C-alpha cells in the first residue's frame, strides 16, 4: 500500500521545510514587494506561499529555493493583475506603500539598489505584471534569462524582449536619480517646514514643475513649487495639531 505524501511527513520533515523557507524568505518578500509595491500585500502573499509549501509534495522538488521563487513570482503576477484593477477603480492615481527591503537578500550588490528604489516602483506599476516580473528578476536579483523564461512561461528570447522593453519604459519615464545628499536635504527641509513653518527653504529646493499627490481615497495631484509649498503648509498645520 502506498502512503500518501501528506501522511508520511513527520515533524522533522516540516522543520526542514520551515528552515528552507526561512532561509529564502527575504528574497521571496523582495520579489513580492517589488511586484505589488505594498509591504502588506507582499507579506500576505509570502504567507500564502508558505502554506502551499507546507502542503506540497516536497520530495518531488529538486531545487526548493528556485521552486519557491518561481511560485512567489507567478502568484505575484496574478495578484498584480487583480491589484491593478482594484487600484484603478478605487484610486485612479496610486502611490506605492513603502517597505523595508534594505536587507532583502545579502547576495544583492550595491549596483542593484537602483532597481529597488521606491520611485522605480511607481514606474513599474505602468508595466504589465509579466513585464514587471521579468524586470525585477533580472535587474534586482540578476536572474539568468533562461530561468526568467521558465518562471514567466515564455521563451528565452521573449523574456529578453520583456526585460528590454521594461528597461526602456523605466529610462524614458524616470528623471535623473536623486542622490543621498539631496534626499537628506529635502527631508530636512520638510521637517523644518512641518515643525517651524520654514516654507521658503522648502520652495527653494522644489523643481518648478514638482508634482505631489494627496493621500486618502480621493487622490489629488498638486503641481508647481508654490502650490506644493501651500499644500505642505496645510499638512504642517495638521501635524502641529496632533
């Protein structure tokens, strides 16, 4: 009599499965977050992957890390498709939810940082989910094209075209990257504006065509340095009353 795989698994097998999953979990979250641009949705998806991994016949898996990454990516593609529809119906203009991905994967080098920035997530939202998956796997995690092709179920040539097309979209849409010094300068100006009402200092560093988006269910775009400063002034008043 053949014993079903689910019945033959003991505590030791589950411990091994958990150890394997924990080892690759940072990368799985990194893939999910860059696909969904929401830390909350990424956490939920990774948890779903873990549940699938628990119930899967793991004896048939030759490379658990690759299997889990593939499962995460494919589930993220499906989730991204439904998430895009929800966002278009609910918000119109949507902004990503910040997430801490600095320690996603110790194997990532500094040259991959550009593909992980929050600003890039906004641009990736304009790609199709499959394009986004190919771009993230290649640019953020340096996956070979053959492996990307297998994950997204396309030929290697098609995978290369997806990444190339995604790169072009990002390059066309994206402006000059902001340096760490410029980020700190902008953050300092925002804090000063919120705490002390130092709005002129903030206006000096805004580009003339700066654009921001309000929060809430009804997103409103604010364009122009003077209008942006006025918007920040209103927000500063709200912060001061808290």
